[in-house]
C-alpha cells in the first residue's frame, strides 16, 4: 500500500532526527519504542501560511523558565491525533531560518489539539489533520539539538524524505506496469489481445524505460546521501523531481490503458494514480525541486 508505506517513511524520518540530533537521554527514552513502531511519530513543519517557504513559519515557542510555550498551527500533518510523538519546528528566535528550533511534543500534552480529519484524493490509509498548539507547555528538555538548529535539522531530514517519497512512487509505478501488462494480455478486442497492438507495446516500453531511469536516479541519490556527499541534497531533489513526475505519468498511463475499468475502484491502478499524485506536492513541490537542483555558482545545472 503506497499510502501506508509513505506514512511509515515519515515516521522513520522523525526517528532518524531523534537518533541523529537528540541527546543520549532522548535516544534511550524514545528510539526503542519508535523504531519498533510501538509508538508512531509525526513531522510538523508545514503551516497554513508557510509551505514551500518553510523558513517563514510562525508557530512560536516562547521560553518561560524551564519550559517552552508553543502557539501556532501546523497543516497537512500525517498521523495527526493518531501519533504519540510530534517532531515540531517552532520559532524561538527572530525571523528567518536561524530562528527555528526543533522540539518534540507528546500526545496528551495540555494545549495540544487537532483539526478535523482531512478528506483527501489519496493517501486514505493514514489520517491527516491540523496540529494546533494553544499555550502548550513543554519542558526545555524536549528540545532536539540546539536553539536555532531546527531548520538545518528539517532540511537534512527532507533529503532522506525526498528519497523515501520517490521510492514510494517507484513501487506504485512498478505495480502499475505489471498489472497493466497482464491486463493487455488478457483483454481481447478486435479478435486479438491488446498486447499484440504495436502502439501499446511501444507505450509499455516507454513506461518501463521511465521506471528504470527513475529507479537509477533514486538509487544514485541514496548512495550519495549515505556517503554524505556534498552534492547529495541536489541529487535528492533531482531524483524526487524526476521520479515522482515520471512515476505518476506511468500510473496515469496504466489507468488509461485499462480503459473504463481503470476508473473503477475494483482495479488497483486508480488507487496508485491517486496516491502518487500528492508525491509531486509534498516534501517540496516540483518547481521548488528545480530551484534546489540548480547550482548558482555555475549559472546552470550542476556538473556531476
């Protein structure tokens, strides 16, 4: 299930943040239950007024002795209300990225509430809600990393997040291609299987080529990210841009090749198409990835 897998990748990104940037006490307390999925985590960055421009977020965390007092709203949060653990980016300093700090809030904390469950086109195996903070007090010990480090943590997390979402698209596209090939072999029109139609053979070949190219880009970016390559962030953006676009096109073409049957919920291709559409939006919208993939020092695409 694309939707469930995507939810798990968001959870895993939160666990990585705690393990990578949390102190020893935080790791000992939270990582075992989070890594074993005894507890679920949600990532709270996006706001109603701060999407692509994440550095302009307005959720505040005012220091009050040994506590932070949070006020603000996060939007489109996967696992909202269902998760036990919320990784939150909030403003502890001035404007811009340097004023953002990473912290966690436990479900049940006074002042934490949730909006209504969103009605989405896809990703329906996971709940999505607004996460609302109203004078929500948390201990300073809930801070992950240093004050002002939050935006850097968020962006490093999104490097892996882009690989994860692209990988979810790969799975949907692979399955769409396989079931479409089977459908064309079984479906008979004009007294012969559709699979014998040369145009449809060419179309499947194009879909397969785009899938393989997408997979290679994603694996290349993942390899650079694992090796801490300095160009990894740009490669992650390129892979996300290319793979999510191409894989959605594959899923959409698979639906088309099913004809009217593809539009029925009895057939999986419609769900793959609906679930992968959002991959072109989250973890950085597509045109934003163009910006990330551009090297201003070269005044053009980066040299690899």
